[in-house]
C-alpha cells in the first residue's frame, strides 16, 4: 500500500507485549520515526484493517528478527489517496518519516 499526503505528526503505532487476544497486556505508543528506528527490519502482518475518513488503522502482529514480538495497532492519517500496488520496484522510499 502506498499512502499519499501523510501527516506524520498524527501517525502512531501502539506495540503490545502479547499477541492479539484477551487478557492482560502492556504496551508502548511510538511516533512513526521511533517505531522505524526501534524495528528497522521489523514486519507488520495486517490481520484487520479499517478505513474511516482520513484515518487508516491496521491491527496485527509485529515480527522482529523473524519471530513474533507482539501485536500492534498502526494509525495512519492521510489526506491523499491510498494506492494498492504489487509493483514495489517503482515505488519511492519516503524519507520524511
């Protein structure tokens, strides 16, 4: 997915210390840049997604070093289009994060 017109100040990721489900958990809220710095090669597996106005929310699993680290919620605030693409070689990296 490619998001255009992202407001990075309004984007955040909440990382929980357990997998999705019920029961007790703790978590940490990160700004987008903090998350990218802490999980430089991390993978976020999307389990559910919600689109509401200008806010896109993903819930899923976070993998670090090939193992499930926990679960998380990513909130992306964008005023632009959301583009679905399978041709990632032509997509440019956004260094504004």
